[in-house]
């Protein structure tokens, strides 16, 4: 696969640990997302077969082009993880160099790699070698820097390009900012100007207008959307239809019902509670800003009857 099939004006679903499971990825794809990435999977976890790590990477053919996101802090271990991932034949591997959570950075993985350029490059080279062997593209996702005093996304991105990354995904906040404030889209523009590989812009795209602004301001090749797709997976279709100059006609209620049906189908028949809990979490987003949303959230949080949940979802009154 050519990198342009992943980055030529495409809409990516961002990895969101705890949300972008197989069910939500299917829904996002059906709602127009072009490129799908798994939530982060630990290279060590894959190698030692911990907590069923490979489970997070499973995907359905329909979700292609599909990438598995790997995290880790050791080049050899990342190569071993990539080898295991190659066995399930995704289209690409994305390396996580942006995760800010303590559990990850304390292991010198995720955004901690932005403090060690040499290690970040060795990891990229090691994963790229596996990628070349198995015909998998390699992308890297990172932030603007560790903190405001050490903004280094330009030199970092350039170095990753030289280490073999096929495309760069930038979430322009520092690790210290976590998710506060607004992404600094200017960093995406400057990165795009300074490298010769495609740049995927990420951060705070919550509407068609945001997507237009991000494209116009930065000339990024593609856009990745995370939180903006929660409770609103049709955002992908809305953006696509705008650029195709066509009306969007999505039956939003049908999407939510389909989401719940799929959750039940994909869950263990003996553990429907799992699907119900998942739906409750997504329902918080679906019902945001909807008339009577608070009441419906209360109702869904107080039932474990699968049929009753269908009835509650049916009460959502979307403005079409
Ligand atoms: C709940 C949650 C889980 C996330 N999990 C991951 C992850 O597994 N891997 C990753 O690279 N980024 C992860 N992120 C960061 C997002 O992919 C994205 O970079 C960030 O949320 C900014 O984009 P957005 O404003 O479109 O959400 C996560 C963010 C959130 C809020």
C-alpha cells in the first residue's frame, strides 16, 4: 500500500483507549472514517502475552486501511511487538510517542520518548525494519514537546522522517498540557512545511467548521478526530459530504441503535453487562445537548435490562 492511500485528504479515527474498541471502530467506519487505528497496545504485553494484549489489535476486514498502535520503550521489544502485530496483517503500525499518562511515561514510553530523541529514532528504525519485511507502513504520533520549555516537534518530526517513518501525526499540545487548553494548530502548519512526508493534523476537531479551519490553516494532508467523534461518529460523513458538495443524510438514531446492537453482538453472551456498561459510557456522549438527556442518562444508568436500553435509546430526539 502507498502512504498516499492513508494520507491523501483522509479522515482518521484517533486511537482512544477505552473507547475505540472493535465496535466503535466499526460504527466510525460506517459513518465515513477512512483510516482506523486501534487503541494503544503494549509491545511488552504482546511479547509476554499479558492481559490478552492482542485482543486490542483485532480488527475486521471492513475497517481497512487499519493500523495497530504500539507503545513501548525498548527498540528490540518494539520490533518483537511489531512482528506479532504483523501476524494479524494490518496495513500499518503507528508508534505512540504522545501518550501523557503516568503509567506509560513512567516506563519511558509514550510522550516520554520526546525527551530522548535517540531512543525515539532507534524505536522507529526497529519498527520500520519489521514494516519493510512485512510490507507494513509505519507512522508515528507525537505531541509538540514535553513541556512549554522544551517544544521540539520540528526537530523530532524531522528525525523520525529520517528514521523511516512514512507519515507523522501531530497532536500539538505538550505532555504537560495533557488535554487542557486548545491544540496549537500553527505547529501542524510548521511541521507540514518542514518535512517531506505526509502530516496528519490532530486535536480539537469537533465540527465540520473545525476541520475546514484546520485544513485551511495548516495544509495538513489528513485530519485525525478523536473526542469529536464520541457521541458524534457521523462527523466523518458530515466533513466528507461537505467536500463532495453533497447533502448529509444520516439517521443518527439508527446509528446509536446499531452501535448498541453491535456491542451486544460483539460481547460474550454470558456477559451482556459488559456491553451495557460500554453503551452507558457512549450514551453519555450521544445524549449530550439532547432535550431530556440528563433524565435519559439517569434511566440508562439504572437498568441492566438489555431491551429497556433499546427503549431508552429510542427516546433520543436528534435534530436531523
Ligand atoms: C480517553 C482517551 C484515550 C486516548 N487514548 C489514546 C491512545 O491509546 N493512543 C494515542 O495515541 N492517543 C490517545 N489519546 C489521544 C487522542 O488520540 C488524541 O490525540 C487527542 O485526544 C487529541 O485529539 P482530539 O481532540 O480529536 O480528541 C486518547 C485520548 C483520550 C481522551
